[in-house]
């Protein structure tokens, strides 16, 4: 199917999708929903079963999909790897000819990695690859807990890492290894989250550390995209639900915030209020790589807001991208959805926001019975009025008159 130049591109509402469940049954957690055009997408199951579900209900024909599959043995921890993960002394790094490490989530769900010789120091002309492989919904998250690499200029932060000792993350995009921003100097980098089941960190030294200790980082195979709030829904690759019963207010943020968000990622945040509530979301920070109108023609990532649950309802949706000052979104309905979507190039730091379920105030006055059939009330009474059996009409504050039928009206 041809790629649309604008409009809704995420997979949630698409009629033609390929859904992958991490297990042998349809109830197994959904790890990927593919739609539109995708190439070289890789999926690694957690167990020896994977369930693919293809559905097409649109009126437009497509070319479908083709894929290859492999049955692979589970990687196991060996003595050499154990030594590399736990032995960080300078004697080991001096004699070790190969400091490359491959870590699968089958072995460890979390742990630490170090530069060679940490914390004493590393040698010159060293190159180490730390290769990670996740399964299912997991992504690899790296959080640096110590960072002190030697720089030529001895400045605190080297502006460009060219020719400097550095750590560089690589991710797999369309089957190619793509380099992300390199880290050098002494400022601790922000967390890194992979866009799929593979991530490589490459440590390169040109000079000996000269007293700089190197780096230490925690790795973790995470299923929650490092989103720390709401209830994660297993029927989507990345979705979280927020209800008024669980919390009247709280925080939401983009995957891996405050680090860069991962590429090719779609996350949904669903808000469910009570009948008499509206929803307000205040964005404190907003940095989504893209330019207006935030569509595919401009290669933009975006955040989109919806106030409808099904396609049949009256719709409101607005799309945002770029670096924006703090702003509010207020929805006079009990349902709200925020959808984040990133493409396969360029990154931003995402968003951070606070949400509130707000009880609509009932400012209704007491009127004499004689005018009970035609009276003027504020719009905030709307929810109450729909429950009242004797009301025949109401006037909104913008002077439009709406005639309503309610229960009990003759
Ligand atoms: Ca992007």
C-alpha cells in the first residue's frame, strides 16, 4: 500500500495489520503490530512459540508481507562471559585480547558493564563491543552510573567526539546498524533505549585513561519502555491506561524520558474518567523531532491527541511536534488518548506531562417551579441535566439553544 503523505499513520486504527503475539495463543502479549510499509523488521520470541495474526478489512488491496523465520538455540552463560561481566581489574584488561561481550536476556535480565580496567583505568587503542539481544516485548535500556573518559583537550565536555575516547550506541534500523550520538568527556550520558531487540555499545580509546576511570553502566531488559506510570496493556506493543479510580492525577512521559526516545516506536496513553469528569494534561516539556504539520512528508515524529474511543464518535484530534513551550490540553469528555509515534530517523527527548481528572463543578441554582421547564444554566450543569426528567431545553453559555429529550419527557 502506498505510503500516505499525511493523516493517521499509526497502527492502532488501521484496518490491515499484522499482529505478533509472544506465545502460542492469541491471548499471548502483543509484541508488535505492523501496518502500512515496514521493511527488515526483526522479532525474537521469548519462548519456542510465536503467533502471527494477519487481518485485512480495508477496501484497498495491498501487497501483503513476506518474512523468514529461524529456530535458534537459547544463548547460555559460559565461564568466559561470566569472567568478563564480573572481573574488571586492570590485570585482566591488560591481558585480555578480546573484550567483546554478548549478553542475551535469556542469561540475565539486568546487570552491569564496565570499561576495561574499571575503576582504575583503561589502556590506549582499545575497542570493546557490548552486544545485547532482547526477546519478545523487551527493549534494552542502558543507564550510565559513572562516566569519566579522557579527552585530548582535558575539557570537561568534548563538543565533538571525533578522535576522542568515546562510547557509541548502535541500533538496528531496516536491517542496518545505525550509529547514535557518541558520548565522550566526563558528563554522564542520559539513558539509552533500543528501538528493537538488538543494541550494541562500542567503547573506543585512543589514549590511555591517564587517571580517568572509564565508564560503568547498568543494563536492563525492560518491557515497559521505561514508562513508569499507568497500567501497561498486554494487547498492544506499547500502551498504558490511566483511570480516575487509580489516581486522580499523575505523570506521563515518552519512552525512555529524559533520554532520547527510541525510533520506530508507537505508544498509546489511554485516560478513562468518570461520567462527571473532564481531563486536563499539562505538558511541562516537549521536544518531538519534526516540523509542522508533523506528517510523513516532513519526516516528523509526532504526538497526537484524541477524545474518542471508537471511529463512530465525534472526533477531535490534534497533532503536535517540534520544541514547544509548556501547554495544556483540556478535554470536556471522559475519555482521552495520547499517541506518540517516532519514525526511523532523528531523535528528540520526548515529553513529560502531568494529567488530572477534574470533577465538573455543579453550579446549578435553585429555581422556582414555575420556570423549571425553560431555564438558563451553565454548561457545567450538562451532566446533571441529562439525568433530570423534567428538563425540556437548556441554553449554553455561547447562546446556542439545544433542545433535548430526556428520560421521562412526554
Ligand atoms: Ca524521528
